[in-house]
C-alpha cells in the first residue's frame, strides 16, 4: 500500500493493493479503530465541508478508510448522502491531481505519490478519446457528452462549444473538470453496495450517527436562499396559483407557506411574494405565516413530506429529481447544491 494509493483510493491499482494485502473487511470493521474512525470522518466531512478532510498520516489507514466509507454510505442509503460523498471524494481528488499536474515533469510525475494527467486519462480509458494539441486538448464528442452531462453551467452545453471534426476543444482546466466528473462516476459506481449483515451490525453505531447528522443537515440547515426557479415542481405550481389569484385549499396554502418559511423567508417577504395575487388577503396571510413559524402558536411547523403532498393531490409535475428525494426541502437543497452559485440570484436581491 503506497502513499499514492492512499491519496487516490479510487484507482484500480489502489483497490488491487487492498486485495493483495488480503484485508478482510469484516475483520477490519470488527476491530474498529483508525480505519473506521477515518471512514466516518470522510463521510462527515463530505456532508459538512464538501471534502473528505485531511489524509491520515498512515497510508494504510487512509487507504482502508475508503472502502469502509463506501460501506457506511451504502448502509445509510440516502441519495443526498451518496451524491455529496461522491462529490466530496471527487473534489478532493481534483485538488490533489491538479497540484500533481502542476509539478509534473516531462518524463514522469515528481514522485511515486503523484499522478500524471496521462496516467489519470489511462485509468478512465480516455487515452484514445482525448489528445493534446498545442496548449489545449481535443475530446471526442461522445466522451465529452458523457463526462459533461452533470455540468450545470450553460458553457458546458454542446451547442455552446466549438466542434471540430467530431472533437470538442478544451482548455487544460476544463479537461480537469471532466476528469473530476470521471472520478465522481467511479466513486458512485456500485453504490449502494450490498453489505453482509454482520458488517452492518458492527457499523450500526457510526451509521446511526451519520443518519442523525444527515437529518439535521436536511431540515435544520439554514438554507436562507430564495430562488423560485429551483423550487420543487409542487411548490412552483402552488406559488403560480397564488400569484394568479386562485383559491387554495387550506392544506395547499399551508404547504407553500411552510415551505417558504423553511427556506428563510420572513413574513414580510412572503406577503410581498403573494401580493401580486389580486384576491390577496394580507392579514390572513400574515396570521397563517406567523402561526406556521411558531410566533402565534407553540409549534414551528415543517413543510409536508412528498407522501403527504401526494395524498392531498398537491404533488404535481414530478421530474427526475423527484425520484431521488422524499421531501420537497431535500429537493430544493439538492437543486441549490447542483446550481452554480454565481448563476443563482436570490429573489429578494432582484426585488430590492
Ligand atoms: S415528489 Fe415531492 S418534491 Fe416532487 S413534486 Fe411531488 S411533492 Fe414535490
């Protein structure tokens, strides 16, 4: 187990190094200790910081923590966690490989802890579909479409790129972004793993801890960002109806008002957003919003889950993201995470 394997645990040779060392995963988790602790830390950092934290000083611990972290993510088995975890592993890898590429010599990377761009391309079978031309790269269009599929910015859309003889020209930094996408796909591959019962039992404590952490993040995290274009389809539809002056049943008014409260809108903001409604009852709205927020009642209400929305007929226009979540708040958090921060404008800023 080399330091290179510890820095890039998703590589085929890293996995082979674990296999060659004859490590038994069941024995490893039963024993507990540093590899399991570092695995929990990996996932914890992924949730809270979007990275996997600092490497452990012992390469063996660092490398073994990776398969254990994948098992933990599989046991929690929540789409939001899997996505955040894969993204954090990929982001950390991106930081490391871009630093390695910067110190790369023409012959070989500077030490056996480093990776060259050519090695990373070979790892993902991209050698034949990516070629260097002058100071830039050309990527075959099929590979480009596959790797750029998750990029949200318009600049990545094929219609906005140059296309030369079936290849897309890319700058070095852009190619590295696509390599990060390849790492993300590699980390996600096979998740959730099917985990044998004895291993699941040994890890029940850490799994419970991570589930709690995730629940806290999902619903107590202060989102405080109002981007109506990213609202879940159900909330966009309800807001649309309010703004058209349609009468909403109590459960529907409750759903949209509690959702807007939960994403950080003040009562005045909500009144402002609703006020385009010609049949708008400002006092009634204020009363309901203050009640939901717990100002005039003993309880602070959360918006209803997807199951409740469905039972009231408020779940409409479901899209692909809806298949991956169980709560409109999780939908919105996911959509915000995926959006490019610079392209997201808070409705309150636009209004002011
Ligand atoms: S699945 Fe959930 S988030 Fe999507 S539209 Fe239905 S209620 Fe809204």
